[in-house]
């Protein structure tokens, strides 16, 4: 077998994923079959006997590991749902919301019948103020529940050992971290807090939050609008610590050890404990584990003077991660990290050689000496950076299509331009932290941090520019269109991998392109004569979209909400709102509306006749026609959609009516005074009163679970009410 570790690791990953998808009975049956087939192959198979047996035995072991995890951890923890238990756990994350706080605990949960307690992460809500910090210990009775996570996002929580949620019940005891027993996790968290605090001390607030996210993956203080820009520009991978960060960290350590005149083998050995500490500070996520394990093998190869094979190292990392935690096999961060790495290893060198040859540059080590050496090196660096980004993008595209229902059109270009700045930023801030920890050298740290802040601003400008481009992110919102895109992708990869003749490649390319065009045309035809009502989970607004035109009903309650709406409209290719209507106006609504109107102008802006922020908002309407609304009435929006204004105890509510499919909006807990509804309380936000969807499969989710779209078929002109 040419690369045994890669083949075995890939077999373990695929078997684990299949066992998780199809359940315990499948895992047990297939595990037995693979075990018997592996034993039989040793007797029957002649060629590649060892390889076939290794693959079959690996599949059987993977199925057994999944069965053990399900029976020893998943089921016992799931059985605790809907029960109240006495729980003790260390706080690892705190998030404060309006009226409640959320604490993530590393808890030891007692089981019934004197069974051995299990360890799991629990997300606990408290509606009373607690004086607790990260690393403190909380004790008390918790009412546990299981949110019944289903679908493709379920394994993100399972891989993180987060299956139970709960609320504190009764008295809560908080033990200060200085009084609690100190574990290794305590010191790691303390170091993480120290690094984030130092960055906030050396840098302005926004720049510090970006640096903390890029250095150690801490996004607790990151502005959501900034995070949205990184996502829309295809640069969100910079916020997840991965091989890029691990390579820079080890390169920095190597430079320091070389400056100390240490031998290469000794320097490689000394890098190992620092690398392990860096992985711990970053939280041992799937991408960090993958990159760290591969780097450990690279360092071992240098110490023992052995040849390093990247694919074998990747297979070893895949095998170890899935063996320890088989739920990682379907975790999105795991899939993205491994797919990108395979693309960089297999495809990037071929792409680089192809482009350099077309540009007239011979591959390194071949051909005559270049005339302009500086120009040649610069060109090679740019081409190599672009090819690495493109290769990673190509291999992660199916995962993004499946999990995010969208893909970025500019990610490779944006990554090529921003990655050098990110590399320089991380190196500079690492040196600033190093000098800041040394006595009498704090002024050097401040000088370097000033340059780091400038780099952060440049990166933010670039990400916002790329995110603001029309069609920077394309939503793929139909299952059959996703399927056709994946088929197109697989055909293209197979053509390259199998080395088919030019005639076969041309024929298959034409057929694949025809399938793709058919899919896009089908999606376009299906959307004709429909109205989309787009409801945002974290935003008090909905969009009504028909025939490429949009209206916004309800103003978002934050700047992030405004940016999210503008981002969604750009992805749909809509640069102007036909109308923006709201029945309430407060400070939050004004900020959110300004966030939308600054990037997406509106032809009509309808708002309350009274309100201290109404006049302020008119300055941002930019010449739009304005309409003051109050009380009862009807506004006819695009596509024959009716917006009914309904009297309520708080003034006025909005109801969107599309052929009887209705969405109701109120601005606070109030009572609707209308015969159609009776007298009932409506929770703040949008409530679906009556849903009528042409095809249940057309009720689709965009961007995971943050945006839900209801697609409704309009009536014909002669029959429309």
C-alpha cells in the first residue's frame, strides 16, 4: 500500500460517517460483515491482500467505536433530559443576554443506579444575576432538557459533547476559581484570558476583537457586522484557527530558535510543548487538532531524519480524531478542514504548475534562469497563493453547498489579497505580546501594536469591500439545484483524476454544463409567479420578494440586523428596496433602518407619524417618497401583496397577506383588537398565522437556521383577490 495511513484514516472516517447516518443497527450489521470479510480476504485475496484486509478491519473497528460511544455516552446523557439533577461544573463560556445569562459548563453528571458519572458540556440558563467568571465552579439543581437537535447541524453539538441544555432551579452556589481545585484546564483558560486581555490593552476595542478571533479563535467580543463581512467575502476561515495559524506559529518559534543558534533537531523538539500549549489555548477544535497532529508528525520526521508525507499525516490525524470522537466525522469544521487540506495537497501543485506554464515561467528547478529574479519570485508567490486558495475552495465547495446553502464567488481572489496581510498581522501581534511580557520593553510592544491596528483596518476595509459586491455570496436554496451542482463538481474532479482523453473531457464537460444550465433554468422557472416571505431569526423584520423586487416590513432592531438584511439582498442581486415600512420607531429601530438604507436605498419609506427618531431617520431616506402611517389601513406592496395595519393595544401592528398566507408583526407584548384574531397576546416578533406553501420542499432555510423563506405561489391575474 503506497500511503497506508491515509487509506486507513479515510476508511475509518467514511465508516464512522456511515454508521452515524444509518444508526446502530446498520453499524452492528455492517461491522460484523466487514470483520468477516476482512478475515476472509486474508485467505482468498492474493493481490493487495494486506491493503484490502486493513480497510475492511478498519471499517469494522469504526462501526464498533460508534456503537460504544452511542451506548456509553450518548444514551445515558440523553436519558437525563426532562429531569432535575444536582450538577457541578466549571464555567468555560459566559454570554449575557436581555433578562438572562448563559453559562457553558464542563460538568460531571451523576447517573441513576450508582452508575459511573459521565462528563459532558451543559448549556445552562440563569434568569438571576450571578457573580461568576470563566473558570469558576457552579453548583446547584438544574432542570435539564434536550432541544431535539436534528439534521446536519446536530453533529456540531455532538462533536462538542454539548447535548443537554438546562435552567438553574433553586439556590445556586458559585465557587471562586481561586478556591476551586486547579486543573490543567484552569491554567489553560487563565493563559487564554491573559492573551485576550493583553490584546485589548494594546489595541483599540474593535481591532482587539478581530485579533483575538484570528489568533486564538475567541469571538466573544467580535462585532457581528464584522463577522458577517468575513462570511460574505468568503474569509470566515481566518476566524477559525487552522493549519495557516499553526504553520505561522511554528515558523515564528523556528525563527526564534534559529536566532538562538539551536540545532534543527533540538529546535524541532522544543517546538512540540509550545505547539501543544497553543492547541490547548485554541480549544482543541477539529481544525486545530488536524493541523496540530500533522505538524507533530512533521516535527518527528525532522527529529528522526525521516521523509514527511502530507497525505499519510492527514490520514493519521483523521484516524486519531475520529477514534477519540467519532461524532467529528460529520462535524462541519472537521469536514471543511480536511477537505481544504486534501485540496491543497493534491490540487494546488497541479494548478500552480499549470498557471506558471501559461505565464511563461518554468517550474522551480526546471528550465533556464529567469531574467528578472525579483519579478519571477513575486509572480510565483502570487500564483502559489491563488492556487492554494482556489484548491481549498474547490474541495470545500460541496460541504459549503450542503451546510450553508450558499457559496462565495469571490473567495479565492479575496483570500489571495487578504492572507498576506493576515500573516503579517499575526506575526506582528505575536511579537508585540512577546515584548509586552518582558520588563522595560513595553514601548516596543505599543509601536508594533500600532502597526497591527493599521493592518486590521486594512483587512476590515477589504472584507467590507468584497462583501459589498453584488452576488458576492450566492444562495443555493433548492435541494435539486444543490444536487445538480454537486454532480457537476464530482464529474469535473473525476475527469482530472482519471486522466481521460481530451475528447472525453470535452464531451463530459459539455454534458455537465448542460446539466448545470438545466438546473439553474429550472430554478428560475420555478420562481416565476411566486412571492418569498423571508423571516430572520435574530432580526425583527421580514422581506417580501417578488420578481427581483423587495420590500422590507418592520425595521431591524440593531445595526447587525440592518447589515444582515443588506447582505441577504445583495446575495439575491437586489440593490434597491421598493418600500420600507414600520409601525413603530425607537432608538434601536432607527439604528437598524439606517443600517439598511445606507447600503440599500428605498423608493418608499413608511413610518409612524409620531416618534422622536422619525425626523432623524428621514435624513437617511435619500430622496425616497415618505408616507406616515398610523391606525388602520392597507398598503399594497409589490406583486399584489397586501400589508394590513391592524389596531392593537400598543398602537398598530402589521400583517402581510399573500393570498391568505399571513405573517403578523407586533412591536411588543400587546393585544390584537381584531375580530379575525379575537383577543390574544402576540409575542414580540413575527408570528406565522396561516401558512400556505405550494410545495413543502419549497419551505427552505438560507444560511443554516438564521433565515427562513416561505415561498408562496401567486394567483393568476384574473383570479387574484
